[in-house]
C-alpha cells in the first residue's frame, strides 16, 4: 500500500511528526491510536507480523460462578 501523507501541508505546532499511525483492532471495539497504535515514518518501508489469538470463556457452573478461560494462538 502506498500512502500520500502530503507532508508539505503539515502544521508544525499541531503535528509532532510526519507519517501515519496504524491501529489494528476488532471491528466491534473502539480504536485508541495514542495507546495501541504504531507509527510509520514517511519514506520508509515498514513490515509487521501478526498472530491471531482467540480467547474462550466457558461458564461451567453459572449458579456459583465457576468459569474456565483459555487462549489459543492460531
């Protein structure tokens, strides 16, 4: 993917650096780029690696709130 960040239009007092902030999140969650994102500088090639993690939660005894939880990496 190639992005034109239009660096010449940046306003120095409003932007701490040129580039883009990338956030990967589930479609049903709110994104927080300041906390969870990573920055990509202009003029650089950036590669990332991803691992899909699925979290399971099973309520085995609802009356006394005993649950099993586990995580599985694909």
